[in-house]
C-alpha cells in the first residue's frame, strides 16, 4: 500500500480554508468594515453619513500618504525585512520640499527629482548597511529613523515651513498646490490618484518582472535563492531604496496637501504602513504578499478609523481596535505556517 504524501506547501495553501482566509483577509475585512460603517453610521436627513461622497473622499485622502508608504513597505516585508525610518523620512522630505521651493528658489521639477533621489539614496544606504555588515534591518532602520528626524530638525530649525504660491522669490510654483485639490467635480483627491498610480506600477513590477520574482524568492528562502543565482544583496538593497522613494513621494504629497513642511510630521506612519501590509496578507515571515491586499488593508484601516470617528469613539479605543486587528492578522499567519509544517 502506497503511503500518502503530504501536499506541497503551495498546493496545501490552495486547499486550506484558513490559508484562503489569510489570503483574502484584507478584502473580507474591508467588506465587513464597510457593512459596519453602513449599519452604525449616524444619519442626517435620512442620509448615511458614512456613504456620503465627501466622507468617502475624506477616507481615501486620509490614507493616501500611509498607503504610498505601505506600497513600498510591501516589497521589504516580502523579503522578511522591516523599515522603521519611513515616517521620519516623510517628515524630512516634506521639509526639504518646502525649503527648496521657498528658500532655495528651486522650480517644481528639480525639487521633485532631488527629493525623490534623496529618499531613494537614503533607503539604499540603509539596505547596503544592513546587507554589507549583516545587521538586522530593525536596528539599521531604527537608526535611520533617528537620523532622518534629526536632519529634518536641522533643515527646518524645528519650525514649520509654510508654502505660499505665486511667481517670484519665496513663493512655490502654483501648480504644486494641485496635490491638495480634488478632481472630477471636486470628489477625487489628487493625492489618492498618486496613491493609485503608484500602487498600479508596484503591482506590475511585483507580479510581472524578474525583479518581482527575485523579491519573492529572497523572502521565501534566501539561501536557496542565492544558490539559484539570485543577486540577493542587490535585491535586498533595492527594496529599501523603493521604500525610501515611497516615503519621499509621500512627503511631497504631504507638503502639497497641507502647504507646509514639518520635521515632526509622519510620526507613527511607519507603524500604520506595517499594519496595512500585514492586514493585507503579506507574511511577516517573508515570501508571500500582494499589492492588492496592501491597498485593501490601507483602505480598511482608514474606513475603520472613520467609522469610529463618526460615532465619537475616543482615539484611544481606535488604537486598541487597530491593534486587535493587527494581532489577529499575525496570529492567522502563524497558524497557517504551522499547518504547512513551517517553523
């Protein structure tokens, strides 16, 4: 009698209801939060406030910056890494953006290019240090958080740098203000369009390119990937460069939305981004994840916060609710790994 062989991990994952739940947890959670929002939303003149167009626009605008960061963070977490510096780098990028246009007299295009380059180099430097010296990303990016925040304080002299628009010295190009506007009959925030566009590009890169396959390979089994000819060091450095780029992009959007740069902005954004990625189904252990899940997880967190705010729930309880969801997502991931026989 032939002994039955255990299913391979990918095949078992397809047939395991728990694994399917983890795979689609962000979409399921988003649907549940939306239903909860409809049921528990306050009414005004018979209208469900949660579904009001202005409220939906506020939700997607509010999550745009953390969503952009979460897209970059997805690449890092798939490789079993982490980046704690992104919130501080957002603050630094907003300060540098405002300073270059207001005090430096730089035009829009040079400002955008230099700030994005700065973020990319900052992230790549962290990835290089981590891989070159075999240091834990947690430690390296924690130091990066402090460095970025310190640089932002130096550049801004710990002051808000207000952005005024017009032609001439000390004024930013008026076109930059478009980041704070809404299009299509004043309903869709421009910041949200930037988030969606970035997510679409990242999805194509992750799912259809050789680099994307390398990212999954490094996260799934770094040693095996190296033996297969995957440039592990380059891949790991590149994903941190991507998070740096994403944080700089979010910083530019932040400056454009609120018309100022501040060294203290972005505090805690790294935790929100990590939460969105984990809730989106990307494994903290590396090797699996999706951009669609991250987008859904980002919107779910924003919708949940909005529902609680509409019902005048205190911020403390909002944090507790978010923490409970993160723990649940992590526990589900751990259970799936155990059932697949992975340790």
